[in-house]
């Protein structure tokens, strides 16, 4: 069953674009970690394109950085919804926030590992 509140076709895509831009703006305004990760992404993504690695390596490097931003946005969404429901300390609220934080940490570890492997594979970092 379709919701009477959802637009259809091009109007839906147009609205989704602006909801997404609102989400980026809110994350940048209210989330310190997201701001820091955006700054890192602005440095790392151009660096990845300038590296002497193949296209697949560049895609992996950029993708790993983008994944950090995606996971951080999802973590921020979890935190916002949890705080909206209740600001009381609750074991399930803590667990939800900890899960989100763990996901961000794994995405950061993934980015570091991907970059190291790509650079090692290109000969930029010698493996012994």
C-alpha cells in the first residue's frame, strides 16, 4: 500500500535530493566527528586520485573513505533517534549507541587497511 504522503516520480527524486542536502547540512552543523571526517575526506580523496595506483586501487581508497562518511551518518541517525525517544540512561539506548560507534570504528579500520594494502601493492610501501 502506498503512503498518501509520498510523492511519486521525478517529484519524489527532487524531494529526496533536498532531504539529503538537509541531512548533510545538519550532520556538518551538529556532528563534530562528521566535520572532522569530511575534512579528512577532502584531503584523502584528491590524494587517492593523485597516487600512482591503478583504477581499482583508487576506487577502493575513495570507497573506503566514503564508507566512513556513510557509517558516521548512520551512527548519527541512531544517536538522534535514541535521544529523541529518551535522554534517560537505559541499557538498550547505550547498546544502540555503542553499536553505531563500533560500526564507525570498523569503517575507520577498514579505510586504514585498504589504504595500506593498496599502497603496499603499488610498491609505495615496501612489504618485508
